């Protein structure tokens, strides 16, 4: 897999196949189509924390890399203190994924770099995918022209999983930890924790640690 040479690792467990889409299947299909050179060049995915934005972005990056397509995956939480020039020449790749772009979109230096990146990627064309925790129509952006460019492609708002999909998600992730939890236990966890997959996974990991102890 060819990636941007930064100390960033993709989670080996994230794939598009093990993402529980629920009502978000259209977003998943759109991402898959990007790698097949669909007419869409840019996608923006936003939602509250814990609905799988990073999972989708890492899974897409892994899929492209496994197909020997040179890609860049940039989690803004980790690289926000880097020089925005790291975005230069990324349009030469086959896919660019920028996670949590709203962390830097209100900073003038990053906003200008993102503005030029979008223009270059569209001219190539090079597929470009953003995620954020805020609606791109209202999130703070330091450059007005960048705000409009975030809306150039498809925009998807990830919806929460319903009870059946959330139970399936917990069951599959529990088995990855070597835990075959009964449905009663899964429901107990769901009733006594926030309906946030990330928080529920922490409860599963805690159970795993206690089981080992």
C-alpha cells in the first residue's frame, strides 16, 4: 500500500464489508464508486462522533491501497500542527482522504491550502473525500470560497443505527475480541450506555479485559 510518508497507521480491522451501513448504504456505495472512476469526484461525509466516519475513510483508503492505488489518508487531529504544505502535490495520487477537516477549516493557512487542493484534484481528476463532525453548510470556514467548494460534490449525513443494526454491530465486534456475547448481554449494554458505537465498544473491551483477568 502506498501512502503519504507520515507516522499514520490504518486500523487493519476497518473494511467496507464490516461497516454496518444501516440507513447509510447510499454513502457507502458512493465511496465504492469513487474507486471505479465514477462521475463523482468529491464526497463530504459528516455526523456526530461515533457513527463511523473514520471507519469509512480508513476502509476506503485500505481498499484503494490493496489495489495498488497510491493514496493519502490525513487525520487532521494528528496532523493539524504540521505545515499545510503537506497538501501540495496530493492531486498526483489516486485518492485523497481527509478526516475531521473541520478541525482546521477555520484556520486561514489550512483553508487556503485546502482550497487549492480541491481545485487541483478536480482538474486532474483525483477523488477527494472529507469527513467532519459538522454540517459543511454551517461549519466555520476561514475562506468563503472554500465553504462553497466543500459542497461541490455529494454530501452525506450519517444516520444512527437502529436497534437491530446496533446489536449486529456489537455482536460482530465482540466476536473480533473473542467474545460470543448472548443477545441479553448486548441488550443490557445498549440499555445502560449511550447509543454511541464507540462508547459501546469500550464496554465490550472492558468485558474482554475482565474476562482475561
